[in-house]
C-alpha cells in the first residue's frame, strides 16, 4: 500500500504540472505533439487532433511535448514562433498549477478540521478563565487594548502580555461583559488562561488559511534552498523518490489528512524547485526566454535544446546520487 499511495501522489503531482503546460499551450494556440503521464514503455496510447496522449509504465515523470519547444520549426503554431508573453505563460503554468494544488489541498485540510474562532467552546477546569466566570459560547471581542477578530489574536495577545492577569471583554447574549483573568503557564511554557475555541467550517476562511500557510511554507522552502547553495544545510538532508515513498507510507499510516498535507508540501516543493534558473527546469527555460528577448536568435533553438539536455543529464545524475543516499538511509 505504501507503494500504491506513493504512485498515486506522484501521478497526481506530475499530471497537474503537465496539465498546466498543456492547457496554457492550447490556450495560446501552440501545437502539442505529445502529452504523456509516466515514462518508459507505453501502456495506453491514442490520438486526438494534433496530440498523441499516452499512459506509460513508470510513474516517475511525464511530459507535454510542444512543436518547436527544443528545435527550430517553421510551423506557425510552434512554441518557438509565439510571442514572449505566450511562451512565458506556458513555461510557468506547470509550477503555478502545483502551487494552486498545494493551496487547495491545505484549504481542504483546514476545512476538514475546522478553523478556530474567537468563540469559547470549552474551559479547562481549575484554570483562571473558568474561575473568572467565562462560559462556553462567550465571544471574546477584546483583550486589554487589542480588538479580537480571530483565535490567533487571542493567543498572540495573551502571549505578549506582561502582567499576572489580563482584562478580557466577552459578548454574551448581546451584552458585553468585562473579566479580569489570571494568566498561567502551560507545560510547554505558553501563557494561557484555559479556554478552547469553537471550530468553524467556513470555506472562505479555509481558503484564506490555506493560502497563507502555502505562502509561509514557500518562504521557508526558499530559505532552505538558499542555505543548501551556501552550504549552511548539507546535501545529506536532501530526499529523493525512495525517501518520498517512505514518507508517503508513514503519512498514510497516520491517516488521510497527514497524507494530504505531505502531498501539498511535495507539490509546493515541485513548484518552487521547477522555477530555479537551471537548464531543463522551467525556471531555466524562462531564463533563456528572457535572454533571447534581448539577444534575438544569438542562441538558436537547437543550441538551447542541447543546453537543456545537458541540464537534464546533470539532474538525472543528482537524482541517482540522492537515490543511492536514500537507499542507505531507508533500506540498509
């Protein structure tokens, strides 16, 4: 089942990425010669219009092969004969789709769990809030001078408070009541008053939470990539397909929610890594588009294609290195 889950995750992420290239290419009037999910021997193949669609044996990749993508073509519908904005859109569309997938998955996770509100669901016995007279259903609207709109406002305001107590204004049955509530420390050192929030399943808030979480994760990933480049983080921490299979299996054992969160994380990782300015990656292709926007045909389509091929071989070499490293960590 671990392998099955891993295949499903890989196929989803690759399909979404290549679908982004495919949809944007079709929208820009670019001829797509082949659209494949997977690599290696063909399992299923059929032709529709100008495009050959195929499902291949190994779920470790996929591709959207456009006319004139890596070679000169005189076809008016070829990639190389389209305008810079059209080509740039097609290049970044795959990563954009992976980014959107991460947002949607995390938003669905938040919606499934529910988002904490500033309404009290439960109070911990023997802690200050219940002793002060707060009740389940009370809506906290102010703490000290801070207006409360959501649960994070509550936790942040209490965490930043300095005294032994805080002044809390709560709304109950349309009436605002004021409480002076003591602040204590939890076992992990957090300042608390002993309340638990009511969870709300609001799709708009879930989408907001999902978007913000994706952004925060993306910033952290970019920081780590920078640390890899500078040597602050060792390449021993990199994980390839073998490691991902094991992580997917472990997440699946914990439940569907954990597997969904890992899928979102991998999708976001794929979106960011693909936009790095390295040959064969989408970011490398975008870099060449920008260079050729100013230099014209100084670099031919054929020359660019060869550079991307070299980049692809280097990436395969890196993948082999990481896979050997993963085998040592997870299988031996």
